[in-house]
C-alpha cells in the first residue's frame, strides 16, 4: 500500500497555501501560490503535488475555501474558478476530499491555539469544554462558532452572522445608521466591521460633524489614527473598536461562549495595543442585566496561518473518526 499523505490548503482570493502533515505532527512543506497565475484550482494543486513529489501516493485532502461549500458545484467569490467537488477528487486521484469554509477552518484552529498565537484583551478566564465564538473583520465580517463534542473533538457552527442587523446603542451610532440608510436598504454589522466599514464610519462622522475632510482608504484612516495625525480618523477607529466590542459581546450572549470570543481577520491584528486601550472591552461587557460577559475572555488571533492550522485539525478529526 502506498504511503498516506495528509494535504491541506487555505484558498483565498489572492493566494493559496498548501502543506502536508503526519497525523500527530505540524504542517510542513508549506508553499504559497498566486491564484492569478493558474487557470483553475486543480492546476495549482497538481503543481504542488508534482513539486512535493507526491505523485502516486494516497492523499487525504482538506481544503479551506472562502465561499459556500454546501453544494457539489463550487463558484469562488473572488476568483473566476468554478469546479465540481466530485470531479476535482477524481481529477486529482484523491483518497478523501473535504471542502470546508474558511471560517469553519478558523473555528477548528481556535481550540488548539497556544498563548504565542493569540493576545488576550481585558479580563476573563477560559472555561474548558465550553462554546467558543469567532468574528473577523476583513474584506467582510466572518463569523463562526465551535462547540465541544465527546473525546476532545469539536463541531464548527457556520452561518452568516456578519449580516445581522446593525444595532446602534447611542446617539452617535443612531446618526451613523441614519447616514448609511441613505445608501442601503439594509445595514448589517458588516457595513461597519470591515475595511469598507471603517471607511463608512469615517464618511458618516465626516458628514455628521460637517468636517469637510477628504475621502480616505481604510489603510490611511487607521494609519492616521494610530499616528495621531487626524482627529476624524482617531474618532473613526475608536468607533470601530466600540462597535466591534458590542458585536463580539452579542456573539458571546447568543451562545454563552465561556470558552472565549476570538477576533480573526486581517484588520485588528494591526492595532492590538490600540484595541487594548479602546472601549472594545467595556462595550463587550456592557450588556445590561446580563453580566456574565465580564467573566468571558476575548482574544485577537495572531497566528499567521489559522486556515492551515484549522484545516489540519479538521482532517485529523475526520481521520480519527474513520479509524473508530
């Protein structure tokens, strides 16, 4: 029988990361490919299999991908790639093919993060064996939860939590909502907790204060806020952190996430020290008569490859279940 190889991938709109692992070992042979250089997903994976000398070996694969995976036909959101899961498995001669959403992968990574792969914001203590919630401002607002099963295994709960209705809690946020309702029929939290969201908070405050400031990108807004060179940018980033705290607190109330609430995505890890000094944590805890959020810890994920880590955890769990 040929050697069994566990192959994992984290597939985004720009890059695809591929690696392999043994059942009880970390991922190795990690390589990054630019999606735009390849006509299809299968072409990228073929290239990796050839470069890693995996041709002819028995391959179990788990691919984390930033789009829905419920149907056989996969159409990527940010790439002109479309493929059938069944056809991809046959084309690559895979023994097992598991496709999971990118936030399902992150959810499966979280229980295995070390203290070096996360930073705690504020107080609270993790209660082992309890639900965990994750949200991630980035291009959009990803949301996932993960709950414990028997024998140390985990079940991710997906969904589209970033698209729930934005709920303002003070007069400034009511004015921000009013500004956005002039542009959208529906204002979700994603309209505020994303790269575009930070820009829209800035635009709303610019309008509310009649400040007359020029349009800025999210990158410029955060840079000017952190360097204290623009008062409106400072207010915008501060408001972003407040709204993120309220939203993260809502997640923990919904699932009683005593295992912690984790912030993922590409935005927040750039200003962790600022987040610590912001009103993020006070907003997280301020939920009226319900006070248990004060005991729930919040973290920012600093691990650079959470998708790969989560895909490997998911595949390990699948392999163990099949052995049983």
